[in-house]
C-alpha cells in the first residue's frame, strides 16, 4: 500500500508522556522525499523521543506516526525494513571487526547474498574504511566509527534515514565529511530526519524544525527562519565595559532582548534606524564607550535563543 | 585526614546507595533470602526418610516389628507393597530411600530363635542419608531386639536379665542436634562476605567505570580519606546487617546466643574489615563492574561457602585442601561465630582465631592502600 | 528468517570466542569449581577427635574403648585423668567427643547390673554430632549384644544359640561404598550448568541494552523470536558443551560411574538448559544494567541450589518448603543426573522429572518471550 503521493514521514499529533512528564506534546510533521529535515532544540526538548517514536522504538501515548506509508504502531516490521537509524550513542559492536559488524547488520536487514559483496564495498568506500576491514571497531577514531555506523544503518538502502545527534563528539572535519554523505544520499531521494544541537550543522538542512518543551515552536528553511522568526532587527554592539552596557540595555524599554556574543552584545530592537542613536546616547550617559553599533543579519543561533527565550517566558507566564 | 572531606565522601556514598536499587536489594533482601534459604534448605537432622515396606509374612509379629519404624520421626513409611519389582522401582525412582523386606517366615524364626535377617535395601546415592538411615534402623532394631529377647528369656524360665550397658549421651551446646543452630550462625558469616566484598567491589568499580573516580582524585582529597570515606558507610551497613541476621537467628530460628555481644561485635568488626578491604582490592584491580563482581564472588563467596567449614567439615577434606583453608579468613570467623553463639566461648579461648583475623585485616588494608596508590601512578 | 538467525549466531560466537579471557571464563571456572567441590564437598564424618577418660581402667573398660579406637570413626587425641579437662578440651574445639567410664564399670557388668558409658558430644556442629552419636550407639549396642551372648553362653550354654535377634541385612544400592564424591559430583554438574547458563544468558541481553547496541538491533526488521533464538542458541550449545566437559571430569577424574545412557542424560540436560535459558531471559527483561542482572541472578541461584536437594535431602525440609521445591528445575535435573550416573535408570523411571522440566521450560520461556519487548519502554 505504499503510496508515492503521501509523504515518507508523517507525524500526526504525536504525544509521549513518561509518567507526569510530557516529553512530546502534539507534534505534527511531514517530510518529503529527498528532504533533509533538522530537529533543533535544547537538550530534553523531545527531539530524540520524537525520532524514537517515528522508528517504533517507543510507543506513542497518543497520535499517529506514518513512515513509508505504514502506521508505525501497527506494522513496525514493514517500517523497519525501509528505514535506517543511528542513535546518539555509538551502537555498533566494539568487539567485532569492521567487516563483521557490516555482515552482521547486513544479515539482520536481509541483504541478499547476491548483492552483499557490492554493498560491503560500497559501505567501506563510503566510510573510507577500505583496508581496515579487519580492524576491531572499538579501536577506530570516533569520526570513522560514526561513518561506519551510518554505513551499517543504510546497508539495505533505506528510503528514510533517522539520525539522532549523529555527530556528537566528532571533530569538525569528520563532521563535514559526514554531512556530505548525507547530502549525497538525499540527492538520491532518501528522506533524512536528523537531530542536532550544532548550529552550523543546522545550516546544512533543507528544513529546520525547532522543538522546545515538547512542542514545535518554529519551522522552515534556515533562511526563512532567520528572516521571519525574529520580530525586529538585530544590532551588533561593541563597547566597553560590557557588563555595564548589558545592565543599561536591559533597562531600556525599546530593547526586546540583549545577549552577550563573544566580546560584543546582540541587541534586538523593533527598528534599527530609530534605535541606534537613542541607544548610543543612553550608553554614553552611563560612561560606556561604544566602538561599534550596526545592524547585522541574524544567525540561527540568534533565532534559536530568541525563540526559546520567548517560549520560556510564555511557559512561565 | 580532614573530617569535612571524609564526611563529604561518606555522605555522597550514602546518597548513592539509597538511590541504587540493586545495592538496596543486596543490603536488605539478600540477608533475609540467604537466612531463609540456608536456614530451611540445609538440614543435617535428617528426618522423615521415606520408607517402603514389603512384608512377605503379614503376621502380627511382623506388623509389630514395623510399628517400631513407624513410631520414630526419622522414618516415614510411605507405602506397603507386595512384590519386589515395586520396591525396586520405588528405589529407582527415588520414591523411597530405604526399603525393608520382612521374610515370609519371620514370626516362625523369631519363635525358634537365632538370628533373623531383615533386608534393608538402601538408596545409597546420597551416602550421608544412607549412613544415617542405617544408624537409625540399627537403633530401631536394637530396641526391638531387647523386647523380644527379654520375652524369650522369660519364657525359657530365665531370670529377667539386665541390659549390660547403657550409653548416657549428653550433647552440649545444641542439645536437640538441630541443623539451624549450626547453619544459621554460619549464614551470618556468609552474608558478611557477600555484602562486604560484593557491594564495595561493585560501587568502587562503578566509580572507575564512569570516570567519577578521576574527578575525585583531582580534588585535594587524599587516597586514605577516599578509602576510609568509601568504606565506612559499607562498614556501618555491614554491622547493621549483621545485627539483623543475629536478630533473625535468635528470634526467628530460635538459635541460642550464649556468648558476649562484645566478643561477637569485635569479631564481626575484624571480619568486616577483611571483606571490605578484599572488595576494595578487587575493585581497584578489576576493569569493570562485571569483572569486579565476578572476581569478588569467586574470591569471597565461594571460599566462604565451601572452604570455611560452613557446611562441609574441614577435617574431612583432603590434606592439601585443608592447607588451603588456612588462607580463608572466613574459616576463622566461622569458628568464632559458632562458638560465640552456641558455646558462649570467651576471648581467651578464641585468641588464635581472632589473631588470625586481625592479621588478615591488617594485611588486606595495607594491600588495599598500596593497590590504590599503584593504580594512581 | 534463517539468514537473520544465522547472522546473530555468527556474531554471538565471534564475541564469545574473540579474546582469551572470555574463552577461559566459559570453560575454566566450571572445571576448577568441579575440582574444588569434588574434593571439599563431603558430609562424611571420620576420624572424629575424641578424648577418653577411663576411671575404671579394667580389662573390660579397655576392651570397650578399644572398639572405639579401632573404628575409623574415632581418633583418640587425649587420654585424660580429670573430668574437668573434658570441658576445657571441648570449649577449645580440640575434641568433639569425650568417652567417660566411671570406676566400678567392670564390677557392674560382672554383677549383671547395667554398666554406664558416659558420652559427651560437642553438638555445635550438628552434622558431626548426629553422626558421632549414631556411631557411638552402634558400637555400644554391638558390644552389649556380644557381652550378653558370651554371658549367656557361660550361664546357660544350651539356650544361648537360640536367643532370637533381628539382624539388619544392609544392602546399600547404587553407591555400595557410600562414597560421598559419587553423591556430590553429579550434583555439582547440575549446579554449574545452572549458574553458567543463567548468568551468561542474562548478561548477554543486558549488556547489549547497557552499551546501546540493543537499540540498533531493535530498529532492524529482526523479529522478537529471531532475536531471542539468536541470543539463546549459543548459550544452549555452550551449556551442552560445559555439561559434557564437567561430566567427563566427573567420570574420568573422580571415577564416578556412569551407568545409564548418554541419550537420557542429554534429554535431561537439554530440558534443564531450556529452563535456565528461560530464567536467564526473564532476568534480562527485568534488569536494566549488568549489575542488576548479577544481583537478580544471585537471588535466583542461591535458593534454587539450596532447595534442590543438592546437599541435604528435601524430605527433611519443613513441609511448606518441600512444596516450593517442586518449582525448582534443579530438583528434577539432580534426580536425572543421579539416576543416570548412579542408578542407571532410563526414561521409564525418569519421565515424571523430564515432563516437569519440560513444563517448567515451556512456562518460563513463554513468560520471558512474552515479556521481551522490541521497544524501549
């Protein structure tokens, strides 16, 4: 009953409660073929729980997950044949050799013997592990381990890939290589759902879903998010002393938000043109020397901070 | 040694123990379980030995003879059968341990006099039970013999004869020869061995495994403070468990306590130091919790169970195994704890064993500190 | 389906046999424990340390005492002259039995009065005491019997040969020499298999859960049954191999006879191992960490062993505990082991035990498989 018209991944009002704690609160989501969807959010926001429900590892308390056209709760085995999953914790066998891990997962995924050789070498190529077939997996550097784990998760050429913080603890170069792999697969039509809390990684995604306290608080392409999600303009303020400037700005009514970024401040105001002169005056009155004050394009991190603080304030209020 | 650092470690340890289900199970449920399992499961006072009877005569006399078997608590006559195959099958199947066959001319033979042979087929698979059934059967037959002999002599017109010999047996310390009185104090030693080494080896190995030990070491805390701080809570738990077990022994199993509490706690303290240090050594050396617990089990529980005289008497073992038992601290503690419970022995009589325990305690504490230092460098 | 199970099996075997240490752990400890148990586990009592105190010092009293010294059961360690020394020696644990003959012993006998043999037994070890009391009674009874016969022969030579007496014609079957190794060695086989299979199975699953690989396997299309089969078949085979190994040690090293058929033992072992796999799996479903699995395993193993009749007979346990033993698979397997080894019986006798194990295996495996979920919550 696989229907090519329906999206490969659909979540409808997914809810997961652990006792009294609501980890995921009515999440709705659709991911299209070949799309790379990034789940962004602070620790404990419910990203991993959502992914685990979509893979059938956790049973949803309410709502429905449809993956590859099948209801995950009803036909988990059909779903599992068509998905690949990689968890945040490295979960291959450290005490097996590289090739033994590959063959083990190939057998679990029913990779036919006729194509086994070809898949093995494909994974080895992809993970850059040629010549390392009989290395004990536990002795590989962590970047290599991650690529091997990805390779093992896609041995059966799944059309949907779930990656739960796949690059935690991996150096930047390995991370870039890893993302290149993901994009190659997406280009071949694989739908990828990935959770991360690296902002630079989020930029690699076609679409971002921001999750906070179990809910989706924003979604869209990185560009859309940067433009639309923030109300007002963002100013970069370089000044001295920083601490006093922070105090002053927090007390200024027209400043919506202020945060320290390195040795400068990011200030959110409704209107940049009007605010710059007023803020300069207010700061110099208090003896703060301003060396630079200019509007900048918000980064994803700004969006992220802005949205979560807004939501946090809502949640408290 | 600084008190505030020491108490901080102890506090942390207590919080962790109270939040860890397996630890709590070991502390609370393990003593109860072992007490009940051994208190009820190990029985030397063999009773109710299942008996089958094949009475080929079925006379008044033979029935009278068999009544003597039925009357004692040692035997339980399960069934009377009327053919050999049934007896043999019962022995094969383990339905009885003893089968008694009375000859078809039993009463006739008794009347004419002379020795009358009664067959006892014994399932000697369990040699100990077999031995005991033989002793008991002999005793039953002796009593019966006395009755028929006196009767016979009277009929022959002989004066009533006195029995030439009586044996006046006094059993000291455990008058009713109950196993529980023997086994239950021993279980206290087993439990201390399990708790002491099992629990410490697990928690310390866990600290290494999770990397929190490195964090601890990087603080100004000294290795000595660390060791003492980690072990004191377990020491206290060990003593509480000991008290719990002693309480169960006295009030649940009715084992008499005849010694002095001071001697009891002194020996328990020494033995606890031994097992805790042993557990500490194991956990420092072992790489993982799993390895630590397995080694701890093999290093403490098995010897305490097998080679301490808990169930199997040491003096019956082959000479080289007897030699090995001298290296098992539980052996000395087993002697002390049984003597304190049942004999009420005081320190002068226990000096050798206490001294041996003290030497082990000292040696193992030093070893534990050394091992820890070595691991650090 | 077969491909996936085959994949699981290959993986499990690679992991088990990868390094020397785990290879050794599979086969080393069973053999070592078998050897230690085989030598240490005995409830036989010989050479009981004995003190004698002969105030009569007559030909008759010496004759009686010589019957004790001549037997293999009593070793005279001290000849005393003051009865206060008895208490001292017993308190110190240097002797277990003291025999005391008071002045006038020979005279009483001569006069036809009842002479008295006083015996003091340290019963703090109830097993030794029980057996000692049994031997004392047997020796004394035989002495009395003979004395009476001799006296009767002197006074009334005509009737003496006709005095009736019942003689126990003992026929210990299966273990004619009452050798305790013959009893314990088959039992140890059962114990070792139990401990090995339960803990290996429980650890195998829990370890995967702890290191996170279980999660990875759960998202693959492998079915519950395939996973469970893949996890248990290796331990089933290892269990069978270990059974063979320790059985060989029992037969070749300890010389325990093997009288039954290997086929019957194999059926029993298979059914028993299935029960243990069920329990191991069950433990893995209730444990999140290896530490918890270890503790749960201990909680199962200890009572399973003590209530199986491994050391002391079930018929001597309190009645409600006897009922509990019907749930203990080891109870049945010990019957099978001892039946096959010593009695040489086959299925015609052991079918109830086999069916009980089969039923228990079915129940335990069903419960464990039903409880085993392919999800994290």
